[in-house]
């Protein structure tokens, strides 16, 4: 199976790899995994007082499509409000990266990761 | 298809693998194409189909995870094709740490010690999860079946870790 150029680009030059300080109150974390392929994805967002995502970081253990999906999502969420970021659909990710049907679950994982991070933020900040 | 029925074994998680092997060979012999050389086209096709079922069933019952999935499917809990993300944060954080541990092995001065350590950790946790899985499936209640499904999902991550470790061990030997 051939990867699209966009997947290869994100895989070879992943954006925003890493982690924020755990005790930073403006940081929220989403952890998700895919049992079928054993992929593990961590996505963190840093939210400012206006409720805008200022920065995002990720760490993914998985295939090229999973890494590319999470890398792309960290780029997309920057500058978005939490509600806007929650609107990101896996189909948008899959379309942008031209993922083949067998790799759609990677984009689902990335959507679930950002949703989990937003839920974590809302839970911590009681909104 | 109920593979337990096919092999005439009790529908439970713990399976006598010797018995399974014996019945597999007997069934294979019974449905061997040679026995149907002069049979009608329809019977020949049925025999081919049955031989395929026997092979699939043998592989499903031999491997603990596939067997557990098959048993759960028979009880109405289907997880083999699910695409739902797993969200147990504590478990996933631990997986992340184990993955990080594996990633460090390649650059370590003494990879063999680290590989042994990782292998031991993974094997121990897998063993514990398999014991819990066996206990949960033994209850045969819907609630415990759902718990078993969750244990299977966790075990899949450990099987993936094992594969990764094997790959790393091979690479460090080159």
C-alpha cells in the first residue's frame, strides 16, 4: 500500500512532537489507543484565558497514517476555540491525507484524541 | 460458525490443546479432497468449504486471544471488527511508558539487559491479564463478558509490544 505524499511529509517531518509540563493548569491531555493495531496516541492542548488553543503537541506510537493524522490535528487546532476544535471530523483528516479505507481508523483515533483532550480540559476547569 | 461444536469441545476459554490438535488432524483427514475425488461437484465443494472451516476453527481456538474473541462472539459480544478508540487513560499511559522504554533500547550501550527486562515485564503483565480473562469468561454473565472484552483489548496492546520488542531484538543483533 502506498502512502500519499502528505502522509509521508507528516511522517518524515512531524509537526509539534513532544509534551507540555504535566502540572501546567492550562494544559489538557487526551490519551487514546486502537486495540486492533496497538497504536497509542497522546495529544495535548495548551489553552489561553480566552479559551483559544494556543499550542498543541502529540506523541504517537503507531503506523505512518496514525502519526500523520495526529501531526495534522495539532496543526489544525492551533488558534481554534475548544468548540471549533471539537468540530474536527475524522473524514476531514482522512480526506486531507488521502488515507485509504484500511487506514480510516487512524483518522478516527486522531479525532477521538482531540475530543478526549477537550473533555479533559473542560473537566479540569469545570465548564 | 461455532468452532467449539465443529471440534466437539466444551464452549469454554480453557481448551485442551492436545485434544484440539488430535481432533483437528482427524477432521482434516475426514475432509481431505482425496476422499471426494469421485463425489459429486456439490459434495466436493462442500468438502472444500468444510476443510476451510476446519483450518479457520483450529487457528481461532489455538490462539488464546482469538479463542476468547470467538467465545465472546458466540455469547453475543462482538469485538473483532470494532473501530472504537480505547480510552482507559491509566492503561494507555503505562503503554506509552513501555513504548518509550522500547524506543530507548536501540541506543542503549547494553541493549540485551534492557530487552530482557522489557520481555519480563511484558510477559508478566500478559500472564496476569490472561488469568483475569480466564476468570471473567468462566462466569458466563453479560457483565463479566464485557469485562472480558476489555481485557482482550488490553492484551492486544501487549501482543503489539511483543512484536515490537522482537523486531528491536532482531535489529540490535544485526
